[in-house]
């Protein structure tokens, strides 16, 4: 299965599927926080960081926060969804 990647800050980063814990936190944030607030942006950063860090344990959170901006946040979130196939409802594999 090909890896999902995203380009950010001149780097090509692997994107892992988000953990169930991270997805639950993200869905709660979408429901309970107002878009554009500091709290919402903190949740955006947490969701993206947790998924990217699963693929790269050495990823620096400060570097990521400095590279994320209004022009690329949606693209990176879409890549996390693609990695976990969240948008389509597909599964990574069949349970045995």
C-alpha cells in the first residue's frame, strides 16, 4: 500500500492514519469549539501533529506550528483523512 505524503516547509512528510484517540479528540473539537479561536487552532495543531508524528517520531512540534498556515492546514488535514481513509469510509484492511 502506498504511503500518503504531504509537502510542508520544503520537506516531504509521511502521513500516518490518526489514532482512534486523536480522531475522537478531533471530532469533539469540531463539535465543541468555534472555528477561528485559539482553542480550535490548538486542536488543529494537535490533530495534525499526532498523525504526522506517528510516521516520524522525530518531528518537531515547533517546526510544524511555524510551517502550518491558512493556506496549507486544510490540505494537511485532507492528507490525514486520506491516510486513514476517513473521508470515504473505507477500511485499511479486513478484520479476521
